[in-house]
């Protein structure tokens, strides 16, 4: 699908530059969700049909990041999906994390310190050099939430592999606009409510089979069964052989809204979205006399910026004391110019 054609399926109010906080649903996702909610209200819907959208979403995510669908687990939030990995670290394990890391990819490691796991935070640009023979796991965001910095994915993975360390990536701020190969890491997690434009409460985890063997599915329930519909009652334990053993029971309506959005992303193509988003981000930077970058998320320091943007009806975020603007496939040049005019 051509981007210009697809953009007609979104209905943003002008000035939305905050996808890094939450993404906007396309019409097919919004309509599917309204239909499901209406059916729920009237008691005429089938939960099995709502539930099936979870696997549709799983399959779409696997295609987006280039991994087998059998290696993808579904969850609700990043920290929940990282928890089994953190819990599997042996006492004394050493973890290296950027000091600016969003805490959903920091707290799961820090809570393990009481049993001897050691967590060291370092500057992001020093992460590669900080990985050494004592490192057991390196955890980082592919794109930083605070300022949009794109991590040196290939270099970090190469350093980790050279020292036998596992790699855990939070791709929440990347997946949906930044092309990357998730299979290069051991675990890649992503919340589905930002650049993937689904409802909050949807998330994905790529779990490499070799890593998976070390993990225990402590949150296992009926949906983690080899056949969920034959796993309602009683023993024995009969979990899925693949990454589905780490699934949690889906919040139906969230996945009803997620599946159409993911399907559209696949039709448009992440490479197309990437080119569009970065071009608009650089248009914004150029208008402020800043050099171009490589991210769909940018931060700027302009006096009284937040008040100026709010007065113009531009919605952005403030992170680490700076205005953070983010640009996605439904963003237009007019949105960028509206923000620039407000900041001049």
C-alpha cells in the first residue's frame, strides 16, 4: 500500500508530535475495537474470535522484525516480559545497562541485586567498551526514550558475542519505524502501543530458543498450554514447546485493536515508514537550525518551548528537561511547520 493512500486511514488532529508517548490507531483498528466493544455490551460476541486476533498480531510482529513466529511470546508490558530473563540470571551475574535507560529495561535487573546479580550503568556511547569478559548480559533500548538516540545495535551485539554475553533489547521506541533484525539478539521486547499503534496492554517478546531453555515460565496459565483450549482444568502440566509457554492470557480488546494496525504496517513497509519519519524529523531540526539526525524522535531546547507548543495546539512531550517531538506515518509537513511556527 502506498503511504499517501494509507495516511487517509488515520484521523489525527493537527499537531500530534507525540507518538513516542502513544501511537494513533488507523480506522480499521478503531472500527474493529468499536465493533467488539458493542458486541461485548450486548452479549453477542464470541471471545474466541476476539482471542484469535492475538495470534494474528503475533504473526505480524514476527514478520516485522524477521523472526520465526514460534519464537514470539505475547504479553502486556516490557518489564513483565523481561521478568523471566532476569529471574534466570545466576547469582553473581553481571549486567551492563546504559545510564539513561528507561526503567522498564532497568528495574527487572535491579530487583535481582538482592540475590547477588550485579548491575552496572554506563554512558550509552560507552556501552560497547564496557562489555568485557565479566559481562553476562547487556541490556539496552534500540532507540532511547529520553532523546531518540539510535543505539549502535550491530556494534553492541558484536561486543557481546565476543565476550559470550547475552543481549536483551527493548525495541518499544523503534519497532514500527526502524528496520532491524531481531534475531541478532537473544531477547527483544516491544510494547505495542507506541509505533505499532495498538492499544496499551499489548506487547511482544522475541525469545531465542537457546535462551528460552534457561527460562522458567513462572506466569504460565491456560494460554501458555500446548493447546490453550485443552488446558482449562487440572494437571498434568502441558505447556507449549515454543515461546507461547511464556504467553499471558490476552486482554481481548487490546489485541482486537492491535491486529489491524500491525497488518497495515506490514502492507506499507517499515522501510517506507522509516524514510518518511526521519525526513520529517530532519525537516523539524533544519527549521530550528539543527543538524540532521537518524531518528524519528528528536529533542530540542528552546526557551519556553512547552508553553509555545501548547498555545499553538501542538502536542509533544518533555523528557529530561527538553521538548521531545516524534514523527510517525500519519505526521504531515504541515504538522512540522505548525510546530516550527510556534517555536520561532
